[in-house]
């Protein structure tokens, strides 16, 4: 029997005895966007969230978790974290900063625990699905557990593409 590779995210959730379900999916091509992932795993886009990093300057990083079909509202994030301005972390800095690659960035198991914001839309759902730490792996868990594991807080930080 082949043992499945465990990611840092999965190991941390297990160590903390957090209830979660692993959802694996096959990826064809380079489609790692969240809407494609939601379709692959058979869940509606409003329960599947993506993990984005923003920066307000050197060593000032913030994790933002928003629905896969929404865009990050950088002005709102800056207000919530008390910064003048934030911007998305350049892709080249993602792996060195978090230990994760694009499409496999989990809110759990990053190199450091960064301040974390979860979009307020998560208050309206029974569970949340986020990356399990690699492309092809998602984690389904309660919002309260995600907030506990990340010391996160809920805020309105997303907008629709047409806003």
C-alpha cells in the first residue's frame, strides 16, 4: 500500500486534532485557478477559498482568504490591518516567504504565522475549503477551526469582479 504524501498543512491540522476532510483532485494542464479547482472537486465556488498574501513593505505580510470567484479588495485590507497601502506579494516571493507555491498555498504551515484575514462571506457557510498545501489537495473544515489555527479574524476584504 502506497502512503500518501502529507503536507505541512495536513500534519499541523492532525497534530492540533482539528477535524477536517481531505479532498484530492487531478489536475490537467496548468489550470490552478480556484474556480477550476471548485469545479474539479464538485463544490460550489462560495465554499472554496483561495489564500493570497499581501505586503505593506519589508517583513510586513498578511494572509487573506477569500472566495475563489472574488477579487481581493486591497483598500479594505489596508484599512483592516492599519496600513496606508498593501499590495499582492509578487509571485517570485511566494515560495521564499511562505514555503508554498502558487495554487498550493495553504493558510496552515507557512514558514511563519502571519496575521490572517478571512472574508466575512465565510460567516454564511457551514464549512470552508482551502488549499491543503499542494496542488491537487484541498482541506474542508469549520471556519472556527481555521480561525483558531491561524489566529485569524473575519473582515470584509473581497469584492466581485465588477465592483
